[in-house]
C-alpha cells in the first residue's frame, strides 16, 4: 500500500502525527507515514488528499478530549454530558478512518469487556447501614438494601457468586475494578477497603472464576495524585500485578490523567465514557493510546472506550436502555474493535431482577458476534518510540 504523507506545520507536528497513527490503528492500516512540513495540515496518499485541516482538527479535538476543556462541569467535576460536541451514537471517527484509509484488515471481530466497579463489598459498613435504616423507616427501598439485608453479612458475597456463576456459564471473563481504600465516612470517601475480609474474599472469588482485577481509582485520586498509592495498596493486598483501572464516578483530570496513570505503573484505562448516556465519548470503538494533554505528547496508556453504564437506564424499566445498547453494539460490530460495558455488582444485591437484565446484555453481545472472554492485556497497545521523520 502506498505511503501516507502528513503535511503539517511544525507547531502541530506532534499532535497530528499521533492522530494519524491512531487513525491508522482504527483502520488496520500499516502504511508507512511520512511527515512533511507545510503551512496547513492535510493527509495525502500519493497525489490524493484524504483529509483536510478542518476534519483533522475536529478528529484531534474529540479523540484527545481537548474538545471538552471549556465545557461546564457537573457537581462531580465531570464535563457536561449533554454538550453537543459530536454525535456519540456512532463510532464515526473509527468508521471514517476505515473509509478514508481503506480498512486494510477488513472488519475485525468486536470484543466486549463486561466490567464491574466494586464500590462496596459488604452492607455492614456504617454508611450502608444508615442508608438502609433510612430507607426502611421511610418505606422507600428502591435504591438500596433494606436494613435486614444490610445486616446479612453473607448477602453481597452470595449475590457476587451468583453473578460469577452466570459469567462462567456464558464464557464471560469479567473485569472487576476494586476500591483500594482506606474506607472513610466523608460523602465521597471509599465504602470498602481492599484489606477488609469481605474485599479479600471478593477478590478470591473473582480470581477463582477467571475474572480480572483492576484498580477503581477513588473519588479524590486525581486531586491527591494518588494512583500509585492506591495501585500499590491493591498489589500488596492481593499479590496481583494490577495493570488496568477505572475512576470512581468516571471522574478524571483531563489534563493530568495520562501522566498520573503512567507514573503509577498502570497501562490500561476504562474510564472514558458517560454515566448518563450510552455512546462513544471519543468517537471510536477500539483501543487507542491516550493523548497527554499536560505535556502535549502521545501517552503510553491504552484506553478502552466505555459505551454503557447501567445508570444510563433506570433500574425499574431497563427496556429502553437495552434497545439503545443494542443499537450501539450493532454500530460497534460494524466497525469491529473493543469496548467496555459497566454494571455495578451493587445493583444485583439491591434488585435480583438485574440478573435477568445482565443475561439480556450478554445475549445482545452474542447476537452481534462479540467476544466476551478476552484478557484486557491482549489488547494492550505497543508504544512506538520516536516520531515519523520529516523533510
């Protein structure tokens, strides 16, 4: 296949070289890339211009998250999820890359990671008990355990084992992101601790079922620059070389996220999605390397897009969310790649009907031919040293 030529001003050489390499990755294109200094950016194959400045700039803004820098934030510090930056209903950036660059490898099969953020490992911790007592006394138990359930120390382990049994029966390798702790009583403090017996037993059960353990970075982890401390806490308590992570509440510091994860020895991130919407936050449905906004360079972290979180639908009527998820899965399958879905183990403890919903999710993934048993590290991207040479 003919080489690609990126014509670019020196001031944008680094960012657009990263972008084009990521477009090639999304398209399965292995053509050599040559960089030529020029007044305005454009991408060429031979004498044919493939992408011009406006489209390249838009793609960079979406994939790098720089398009979100000026957005207002919600009370969790997350960017406005309703902002019309781009069409999140389809992985348009990956589709466009495959269209422009020729999709040299055909359509690869879709990999779906069914992931779980383990926010609690027991209903016996104090904030759970207070929440349960309040709900029981008020008669409103829709969103948490009743007091009797919270006092049942075996409830969450039983519900977790049932979840793991479903995954084993369906050939699913679940990915479980664990809170490191220590636990606290503040509004956003951790509700579990990796050193608690309940957390250790959860890790043992997950590992016995073939699941993967990752770090669930705490609410304040970015402000404290605490990824290394939390990752080491998980590693010491479990003996596992934790390599992947997702942030609690999907919070992240867009500027520092990449360099903080790198400094902690982490390699994969599953944070990039929405809590209240189903779709493609970065416009892709395949792994890509994060852009380090703080240092203006390609990062070393592999990101797996998050497309669905169960809070995007309602627990009382998940039907509309399932129909929406089915459309997103079909769109991803048409392009191939890898995505993640998020279902908290807590929902199974609160409402057993979620087991049926979970089996529906598995069936939807199977219906589009998705693989559900991958190890995340199989999709870890190699980090290329250096940059393309320019004239």
